[in-house]
C-alpha cells in the first residue's frame, strides 16, 4: 500500500478508502490510485483484513452430492445471494456420509467462514454447537438438523408426495408402489408418510411388498421395481421418492410390455421431452438456496432471530406418465 500511495502521490488512508470502496475520495484521485494499483499489480491482503475486522466474507456450503442435478440450481442460488453480499462461496460434498459431513463442516469453520449452509447427512449436529456459539451463522436446508435447534428451510415433502399419490389414485390406481431413499433420511420418511396418508385417505390398504426404501443405486431400484411389477398382483403405478429413482424407473418401464403409471418426486432435465413426459412433483431447489442464504445473511447482519422452520410448497406437473390408466 505504501508503494501504491507513493506511485499515486496520495496518503495511505486514501489508498485504503479506494481499496475498500469507502467514500471521501474524488474521482480523479480514485483514478490515479487505480492506475497505480494496476501498474504495481497490487492485491489486497485478505488474511490481514480478516485479522483486523474479524470477518472473512466467505460462506461454506455442505451438499450431499455436487453431481446431483437437484443441487445445481440450489448451489447457484446460494452463490448469487452470497455474491450480492460481497461474500465468496466454498462448497463440498458429503456423499451422504455423516462423518464426511462433520469433517467438511468443521474444516470450513477452521478456515473461519462467516456462515454455514448444510444439507445434513447425519442426525446429530451437536458438534456444531461450539461453532454456532462462537458466531458462525448456520442454516440447514432440505432436512432439519439433528439434536440441535437451528434454522431449516425445507420443501413440503409430505404434502408433495401425498398430492402425487392422490393424483395416481384419482386416475383409477389402487395398487401403487413406493420406491424411496434410505430410511434414515428425513425427506425419504416424509415422502413415505405422504404416500401412506394418500392411500389411507382413499381407504386403500398398503401391502409391505409395495414399499421399498434403500440405496438409490440403479441395481437396488431395479430389483425393487421388478419385484413389485412381477408379483401375483402387480402394482399398476409407481411413485418414485427422488429424481435418481425416477430416472432408473423410466429406463425399466421403457422396456416393459404393459404400460405402468409413474410419478416422481423432483423434476429433472428432459423429463418433458420423453414420450410420455414424466409427471413429477417439483420442488424449487433455487428457492431453497435463496431463502436459506437470505436467512443466513440476516443472522450475519446481527438480527436476533429464534430458530425457524421454513417450508416451501411443491408443485404437481402432469405430463403423461402419471396419467396412464391401470390396465384392466
């Protein structure tokens, strides 16, 4: 900064004001300082700035899997809101592993991020209590925190699944299969609850053989679907608990002889271009990220807010696959 000040013929305080975007500098002086900065390739020392101000202007995001299409819009929304607040986003994937989630979250805290947005893989987040007490604002997304009170922003998994299954029932289906994610995952159990509520509201029984929770790998989903579709009384419709399950079921059903209705939770790319188009219960991933990050920055601004549970609505999008009638 001394070199820049000497090159521009100004004082150190003037350089500081220009670098930090503070008022009190004439346009001509600002131009001279910027020219000196460019000529000398000056870069602000953010590490020193952190020590002085106690803020890093960084936010950490712990996702389940960056490769999952659902998290792309969510990640982008978090980044855009953070950028609007002059903050940098650092993210990583937990791979649905609670130990890796903890490792990532604490590594971000060790790097003194100002705030954390976490999509939980585990069910015990007491390890974050010291960080939250130390001032790291924390918001959970898609699933609530385990064993601590904290802000969470969710989609209405229960209501969305209930509406999707009710749509199949309204189309005449009585034997409806449900294939979902691991039972320890909040969204999986909420969507199963919605499925059961829709069936109960219609006075329909649910056979144990019609429900399968577990890994969303294609092999596991294929085995579950094959069992339901080849039983003595096969299901005539399937409800998929997330987009990975839906994509596998689309591949399976494309090779079948008899048409089977399908509704999936989560929209996915090209779902509207398939024949038939895939009927989905869509959640707004970008809105989840945006609302969560807005909440985070309200906390960082000093707002005294009690922990809140914010639930966003879902939307049923009929495209054809969920409107296939049951075979006689």
